[in-house]
C-alpha cells in the first residue's frame, strides 16, 4: 500500500513560483515525498485555489502550464459531508482566519487519515497532522 499526503495550496503554489520564499523548500519537500514513496493527493478545492493563485500572481501562460502539469495528479473530490464538517470547523476556530479551502482539506485529511503537506500554520491551529 502506497502512503500518501494531501497537498495544500501553500505547498503547490510555492513549488510552482520560483519567486516564492518557500519555493526551494517546496521543491526539496516534493523530492523527499517522491523518494519516500509518498503519493501526493490534491483535493479539487485545492486545485482550484492554487490555479487561481498561479493565474493572479504569475499570469495566464503560467496558469495554463501549471494545469498541464497537474493533469496527471491524483485528484480527490470532497463529499458534501466534508463541506458541512469544514463549515463547523471554521465556527470552532472563529477567532482564526481559516478559509473554507483549508478547513475542507483538514476535514478530508482527518477522514482519510492523511498528513497534509503545507506551510500554513492554520493546520497546526486546527490540530491536523502535517507532513514535515
């Protein structure tokens, strides 16, 4: 059985943008995940969030190239219950600026027993296992 991590947009975006302060770390981590036999799973909301970040910050051509790269990614569709639980998680952490994207990834990770590959401190706040 192959072990996997659930990717967050911070890691995917950092890997895509050579100008991002975490780019080098993201590329190194990507290599560690692959050499360690870890599959990288991307939830559809993360795919949408990251594509939007790439489009807005890097431009149309970069967004198209990024989507081409992601065409072979292991994609996962959250369930309606995942979204309901994500809304509840946001209410639990109402004092934090946790996005629906992050809350959904957190809920899916818990449901599937996966660590999240992220550089976002909100996953630590939500007590979600983070791959480091």
